[in-house]
C-alpha cells in the first residue's frame, strides 16, 4: 500500500469519517486477512532535501501551467494542492517533527480442490482486498509478485533491524 497522506493532517471530523470508512470496509471482508505496518523514523536531513526537491518540482509545474496562453484551471488547482502538501511537510520538518516512514502490506490466502483453484481463489480475494483497502484508506494498492512477495513472507519471521535496511529492501 502506498500511503500518500497522514491521518494526522486531517481534521477531527475527517478522521472520524476516515475511521468509519475503514471499519465498514474491513467488516465486509469475509475471509482471513493480515494487514501489516512496518514503521521507522526517517533521516530528517535527507527527508528535508527530498521534500524541498519535490516542492520545487511542483512549483515549476505550477508556474509552467500558469504561463501557458490558456492555462487549465483544474491542473492549476491540482498543482497548488500539491505545493501546499509539500509546504506542510516542510513546515513540520522545520518545527522538529520527526518524519515516519511506513511500509504497509496486506496478505490473504485461499484453499481449493487443486493448486490452480487455490491460486485463482487467492487472486480473486487479493483483487477484492486491493479494491476494499484502496477505497477505504484512500491509498494506492499494488499487487506484489516474486521477490517483493517473498520479502513480506520473510518479514513475518525476521524484519530489518535498521531503517536503512528496510528502505533498501523496498527500493
């Protein structure tokens, strides 16, 4: 799951609505599901450089759109919101709030009369779970395969000791 905004940035009313959507969505899942979060404190200096770079890119896109002979007001609004998000993150870093990194993933499994039937059932459940989580949490959910999936299985027993190890394993 790729989380793009923090629940702490929402108003109290937005947070309550967010939690209600999540609870409703989770209560509708009819099979066993595991949702895991690995949390770590990010390097403030490195995070600040990244945020400043992303903010500069967003400002450049905004300025280019405004300089067009017929600027698209929807794109301008989108770019202004993006700049505001980066400004908020930069302000938090300046105030001393430590940035947290999150690696989140969900797992499900299924049974079948044959290997193919079990794989088909697991894929169907994964697709349903992806839709439910994406809508309920307002996040991007991608299906993992191969080595990415193997890392999640390994993390069930042993997860990275340092933030750097964790960041390197998901890049």
